[in-house]
C-alpha cells in the first residue's frame, strides 16, 4: 500500500522537474493549495498530473456532465492540479459522509472488477501522482517473543528523478444555501508487490515510467476502460528503484523535514512493541485522532466506504479551491532531487502548515 510519501517541490519548480523527463506542463491549477512536504498523508493536498482532452468527462464541465467538442480534433492538454489525497466520489452528498482514510488507495483488483467507487473514474479520469518517493513500514517480528517492531523505509528512483504512481481522480461539488465548494481529490492505485519487495510489504503502488506506452495510455482520457489499461497496472519489477531505512519521525504526520528521506543512522537493537502491551492499547484507543504509524487501510469495498460520521476530522481539511495564475517559471531556490537527498545544502523553504487543533 501507499499511505505516506514525499513531495517537497515548490509549484514554480514543477515544470522544470517534469521537463527532465520530457513531460509537458500546459496548465497548473490550485497551486495556492500547495504544501510542499516530505511527509504527505491522506487528506492533504498534493500535485496530480493528467490529460485534459476536448472530449471531456463531466469532471471538467460546469454541470458535471460529459462535454464533446470536435473543434480541436485529438488535441489534449497536460495539466498539474493540486488535489486532496483520498478520492471523494462525485455522488457524495455531504462532506461529512466522506473519510479520506477509506479511499487513499485503490486496489487494482477492485478497479478491474468495476467496484462502484472506481467504475466511472477508471474510464476517463486517470492520472499519475508525482513524488520524490514513498514510505513503507516493515513489521519485524522478534525471534524470541511475539513483539513486533515497525521500521519505516523510503522507496525512490536510483537516479533521484520524480517517481510517478498510477492514480484516479474525481471532482465533487457540495452546496448549501450560501456557498458552493468544489473539491478535486485522488487515489493511488496499488497491487501485489513484485518479488523484490515482498519482504517489505505484500502490496505496492503501481509505478508508471514516463515515455512508455503504458504511461501515455493511462493518461489518455479518450481511451475507455479495457484490458489494455488493466495491463498498465502490472507489478513494477525493474531494477531502477532503491530503498533504505529512514527515521521513525515519519510515523507522525506532523513531523517534517529533509531528514525524513535520508538514510537512518545505525542504531542499537530496537525495543519492539509487544502485542497486548499497554503501549499497543494506547495506540489503538487514539487511532482516530493521531497517525502514529502508516495508515492501516486501503479502500473498503462495502457500504462503509463513506462513513466518516458528523464529527469526521475531514471537516478541517475542507477548502474552496480557486483557479491559480501560477507562472510556470522555475524559482531561484530550485534544487535537484539529489541535493534534497544529500542534505548537504541549506534546507528547502517549506511553507508552514497550520497545525490543526486535533491531530488526524
């Protein structure tokens, strides 16, 4: 699964990063929602890359319906839009009915089967999610007891270029007597892990390589769902990825900084958490209000998929996105991903995140 990742790149620098992999950026929207971070979790905003075609699905039309315009032929536009992580299906009536912790991941198996949450978006609103890399936790069992130690790892490209994960997105509109809220949101596609990473976790997000036919097909908004698209979601078994243990600070979504994506120093034998211990009990009791480790759920394929309840902490993440006129020019502080990982330069200026009253 994928429940936490790093994307600490300023919006003004994204076109240059994309250009390193021959990817065009024709438009950028809602960049004022950006929070460049090394520790992105569900319900936070992050950049999503997709193709906007003249044959649009309801998502980019004012009335949320299909719109066809033959004037531009087969032309399409490549777009970066900042969206909330945890897809909100368009038919959701109230924001209180939504929980990002149910839809931050989309199982490839459920997409193939046409589960009701993914059946419409799999045809026209596919995307890729750019990142420096993602985190995964290893559950290390003790050889002498039932204790388990959770060890975080960071998975990235060896060449330190951006990694792109397959995703799905949707647009939701919530209206009351006074205001209308429009929310764009996304989910990251996961599937069985390749053999080389089964030791870490039995599932892994689906990686798509820029410049391949799979990458371009996945982003083609005119290609309806079929077996060819499903074949794009094969386990990624190339040898261009690397992984290493990182600081346990990443376990708290409030923690932030470059040190989270750097190799953890060797440390003495870890003290594992025993099953049934008082610490385990405390963590279970506070799970709803504090992400102490990686999110523990992928999408739930039943009627409870949108059951956050009236007191859902997702209320705190409600924004009203507006169109941004962000200039597509690199900022002078732009650094390469290699420099970010080295930690040998001054730290990147990261926008301060307003700390919520209650942790999520």
